[in-house]
C-alpha cells in the first residue's frame, strides 16, 4: 500500500474518522518514543529542588532553571567524548574499508566454496561478545605484551638494553587496542552490508571489464570502489554508531581513568551514589550528542544500515 | 454457477489443451555465482594451479580481513573454551594444565547461575515476542500512506541510535520511585495506592512503586525499556517486508471481498513470515548480550531480579577475577546464541539466500 | 449478469504540475453477456477506467451503474465484480485451492463444503485440478494465469474485469489462450470488460471494442466496424497491423495533391468531401493492388525498399522514389515475389480509400463494403 494515490472509495467516505484515529495513534507513538529523551532534556536544565518538585516532562520555571548541571556533566564527559571519537573514527574507517575489500573478494569475484567463508563471517555478527571477553583481556594484557617484550628486547636489545616493556597502562595505547578490537569485530557486519550491495551490481559490467583485460585490483579500484560510495556512507554511519555506543569492550580494555571513553564515564556518573538526576541527564545528553547529531543528519543511511543487517 | 460449469463441461473444457503445450514461461533461472571469464594471457599459470584462479586472485582482498576477524572471533572463542577447562583465577597468567569440566560442574550447582539463566530466557522470549508485535503494528500504521512518513519513521527509530548507557541513564530517571515520570503520573491520576497494592511483593511495605527494586517489576521494567529501544528495528524490517508485497495483492483481496482486518490477517501478515524470522533472530541474539543496559542501570551487581547470564559472566570474571568460571558461563551464552542462529543460517544457506 | 453503464465518467489526478485528466467523459453501455475490449496506447486511461469499475479508484465525476444501480460509492468488496490482474496477484503463501476459495470465504456465507465443490469443479474445467494443492511459486506462468482466471470464475460475479491478463505469456501461448478465453466467456455468458494494448487481442476476442486515447473515447463499435469504418485518424491508425498508410493532401476541385502524387476523386466521393481542403488520404496495405502499368487513373510508380516475408503474406515497404524519405506499406500474397530495388506499379482503388479531415482527424469518407463476399454454405 505504498503508491502515491490513495483512492479507495471507502477511505474517502470514512476519511475523517479512521484517518484521524490513525494520526492520533501515530502522534502517541511520537510521545512514547521520545518522552525519555524529552524528560532528560527538561531535567538537565533544572535545579535539584526543581526536578523534585515538578513533572519531569515540564520545562523548568524561571528560578528553577540552571546550567550548572550541564556544566558539570560537560566537564566530566568532555575528555570521554574526545577519547570516544579518537577511538571510534579510525575503527569505523578500518572496518568499512576491510568490509568492502572482503565483500569484493567474496562476492564480485566468485569461486567455488566461497559461501562457506561467507557463512563463517556472517555467523561472526551474532556472537555474544561475552564469549571472547576473557581471551581479549588475556591477549591485550598478558600475551601480546609478553610477545612484544620478548621480541623488541631481543631484536632491538642494543637500543633498549632489555628494559623495554609494552606500555599497557598508557591511555593512548589502550584506546588503540580498543580501536583495533572494534575494527576486527566490525568486519563481519560491514562485509555483510557491502556483500548485499555488490550482489546487486551487474555481472555483465564486471565481465566486460575482464574482457578488456582488467585485473582484479583494477576492477576494484576503478569500478567497484567508486560505485561503493553510497554504501560507504551507510556503513560508516551505522558502524560509527555501534562502536561509539559500545560499553562492554571499553570496560574490559580501558582502565586508565584518563583514557575512559564517553560510555564508561557516563556509566560511572550514573552509578554514583549521589542521585543528582539533573547531572546524570545532562551527562546522558552530552554523551549521546555525537550519535544524535549523526542520526539527525544521516538518519536515512542509519536506517539502511539497520535494515541491511537483516 | 452449476449451470455454468455444466455448460463448460459440455463444451469440452477446452482449456485443458493449452496445458500440454505450455512451456514454462516467466520462470526465473537461478543464477549461480560461478563465472569463468578468463583474463587475457596467463593461461599456463592459471591452468597449473591446483585451485581455481579466482580464489587466488581474490585472496589478497578477503584473506587478511577474514584471518583477522577469524582470529578475534573464532580463535577467541576456542581460547575461551580452553580457559573454561582450566582453573584460572586471580591475578597473573593462566596455567594451561589440569583440563577438566570442574567449572561447568560448579556452574550447574550454582543457584545464581540458574536464576540468571531463567531471567535470560524470560528476557529473550518476552522481549522478542513483544518487540515483534509492536514493530509489526507500527510498521502497518506507517504503511498507510500517511503524510510525513519519513519524519515518523525517523523518530521511531531514534532510540536505536543511542547507547544503552544513555538510555539506561534516562530510564533510571523515568523509573525513579520518588519523582520519576511514571510514578508522578500515577500520583497525578490518584492510582498510586491501587498500583502499589497490586505490584508490591509480599512482605514489603512501601508507598511508592520501586520499579527497579521489586522482584515483581524489575525484570519487566528492564524488558519494557529494551522494547522501547528496539521496536524501531522490528518496524524497519517489517516495513521493508510490507513494501515488498505488490500493491495488486491488496487490491485483489479487496475485490475478493475482504475487510481491511481480514485482508491483513489472511493475506498480508502471512507473507511477512520471512521478515519476522530474520528479525527475531537478531532480537534474540541481542537479548542474550543485553549487558550494557543493565550494567549502566545497576552496575555489575544488579541483584537477582535483573541478573542475566551476560552480567553474571562479567561480574564473575572481572570483579571476582574468576576467569575460568566466567569463561564457562560465556560458553553457555555462546551455545545459546548458536542454537538461535544455527538453524536460521542453515536454512538461509539451503535456500540460496546467502 | 447485468448491464454495465459508464455515464460521462471522468477521472482527474492531482500532480505536482497541476491536474491530469486520465479519463475524460467516457460513456459506454455494455450489454449483458457482452465481451468489451478497452484498447489504447500506454497511458490512454484504459486501466484507470477498469479500476474505477472495480472500485479501486474513485470517480471524479459521472456515474457507473451496474444493473441499473449506481455503484460509485460502493467499496470493491460489495460490487460483486471479479478481477484478473496483469500480474495475477496470487497469494504466494496459499495453495491454488486456498487462493480460489478466498473470495468465496470473504464475500459469501457459503458453507465450506460447497466452496470446496465449486473450487474443484472450476479447476477441473480449467485443467489445473492436479495442481490444486500446489503453491503459486511452483507453477509456470501459464498455470498461474489459469489459477487467476479460476479465482474470478469461482465467484460467479456480475462482471469479469481483466487487466491485460495475457501480457506476460509468450506469443504461442498467448494465441492459444485468446481462443480459450473467448470460448470460456461465451459459455459462461458473463459480462466482461477486457483491457489490453494489443489490438490483435481486441479484434479477435471482443463483441465490441472501445478505443481510448488520452482519456477520450475515440470509438465504440464492433471490431469490423472499427476496422472498416474508423471514426477518426487515430482509430484508423491504431487498428490494423500493419497500420493504414496515411498521405496528407490538399484538395483542388476533384484532385487531391500529395507530395509525390495526385489522386483523382469520383463524383460521389467529391460530394462527401464537400468544402474540406486539407484531406488525409488513407489506404490499408492489403488494399493497395499491383498494376501492370501506370496507365489507369490513380496508379503510381514505386520502388521496393524492404520486403518482410511472413510466409502467408509479404509486406513490402515502398517509396515513390528511390531517394524519397517517406515510405508506405503494401501487403501481397505470400506466393507473390517482390525484390528490393524493384520498380513496380501500384494502384489505389477508389472504393478502398479512407478520407480524413487533416485538422480535426475526423473521418470524411470510409471505404465501401460492396466487395465483401458472402460464402454460401454447403447443405
């Protein structure tokens, strides 16, 4: 029922009643889906006394209005925001790029048995991350430092004097570890998104390029990559949201307080004993701000990413 | 009608003749992926390889990322399983010796584990079913050729773009016993006494509903908030499914005499089965890992009412440093996820959808 | 079964650029049991007209009456019409049996046993009884089409509406189904409105043809009337394959001057033309005759450009001169051989020409039908 005209005779006759009812329900839907956000926005501008007194979704009255909650939240979260962005942006770009390359090698170029690899990749989207947490912690905190220490001190011993240790407690190193982890775990979903996109690209165009003598790399660079730009938009937007919003990996891999990402800081703020909701609401809005902005501007792409995961 | 059909019979039922000569038309050839277009030159090299040339030439593209993801995913899971067989706990490195299933035995005897498992299953089932229902309803409403359709869709999907930490923070305020939205509204309509009486757990004296503390309401409150966040996803999936149904089906049903409700029940919704299946797979897997939300709400010790396997695993491993035990719980989670996605992926593979 | 009347039916759409008139004041009376084909080029409004009869589009102005009752405001479900869609619109999750039973279940109180009986009899008549428990996805295009037909037949409606039902079939099957559909309609004696863009279907299957162009009804008459006595240029050019040849001329007295030739009119014809000066001369390819020479009046020399052999006949594309731009077509018997480049003489017999007013398009004079031969039956 998605054509431009709506010419059902009965609809014309009953238009007043059932259409009005429809829009009423839809408007209620808006209230339903937005009220937590709306109350958060209202509350973050209220003083402590004010939000205890008034209805949460009502705006603050004259002297109940304050910006101090927002200021506090901003101060607490700002480093977190920067850390999140610092970590998320490279991870997203890496995932998207690797996803595109993988999808190309598994879709546009076809070879026998590739479906098996595809199945393994797609299954990787659905694993609960709990199943890899302990090994991850082990890897980044025990195994990798052990290996690198050994390697660097042996090979470059003349420089380090055998004293180099992997800087596990360095905030930037931890963020980098988190970034690489997200990049790796983002490959399956990005591959899936690009794969459905590449499946729709005409085989004949690729075959024509083959007959013209193009190599696999040349086809990727000159045909597939330029055509992929819309899908890159979708993948980047969607994956950025997923990576930025993550808490679990950050908890495990980042323990330097200075390096904590936005989600961690917000969780700390909320879990605090003092229940100053105006601060926590401000914190929630501040932490959500980058993804909200991305969503408002690129909502279409995000929706496509959501649908594509299907 | 009878006279008509008997007249037809008398006339010889001529349409039968058309069948024997009817070749299948309109059937679509299934395209298989294999192309064998050869590159110019290079024949001897190509032919001397033990494997397909395409595999070799595509390898630089997919092999490194696949190895990377494979290590982080499957390597890590295998490692996890290995760890679950050890006794690793506390600080320091793991000792890879004394492999046994003692962690699993401990798990099966642990009351907390069973409680968390029960909560997990309840969450999984209730959340998935209600999310699908709400998503379907909203999708049908949005599909009614309304104006501002894009705006409605964008707003309904907005919760999906937020981190669970953000939404947990907001919902903590909504559920706040003293001044949260729900309780204030309930107070406003003078329903507080009634609802407190209804929802209060036995033996608890209270005047306000403590949504997140009472064992009667805690899990439901979490599920409700998660449905709020995720029904937009179900809506998107069902909307795509609805759009794939040709307009002619709606029209044919109307001309055949069906009312709107009957049309949806008998013609439209049954055709959404595929959308429902794939959406529920994603929803169920998500429910298994709903850690972020509960952690942000109550920390790693959310209490027995809200404890699910995901939070228990984190607590056991990272708070108590019982690494091996945590790994065992994680394996259980993994197996549960496998039970959900395994059959689904297999049937998709068999149908050639992959 | 009932008489179906379209009375000044008009349909307008609102577009970004303004108003579009899809159907413009169309009036047709359809008799009980009649097979009416609605034809026209893409976008002429024929599908819209059909959908208005079904109730899938509402009517901007005018009335549609079924058995004397105005049905403008009745929803499709209550009109007791059955429709066969171009895409068949079979419900993919239901078997053939369930597809065909659906309409009866939804619009009548018939007991299940009776519904089952009807459905089974219909499938036997259509020759698809073996397929009754299969799903549409397992059927070929031709079989699906028959299920769509069965779904309509089983409802025993007042009117059958068919929206280009043969469009998706290959040429051979199409030809066979045309005959079968005709038999079916005659036996069932149901009023049928059949939309198509294929004028061969219209010619062969219908009792009458309604020709639409740009939403306006051009002519509503029997196939042979439309063929031999077209109302205007559009009908003349639309009906008939290969189409009628048109030559724009200026009349001077009793002579029509065309670009490359002159045509002498007889007295009767001149009288019919009366004052009109811009006259288009039309003649069908099969009416052009081969002549021995250009001695007789209204014979001309022409050069053969391309010959399309069809086996039963040959279609020759001719030009008045080797370097002329314009071509006209002539049809000759399959055993008559013409070659490209050949110079021949052709005659345009006066009894076979059609004359049209170039500006208005209206027909001034159509061919005479005196030379129709009636064959005597053998007793």
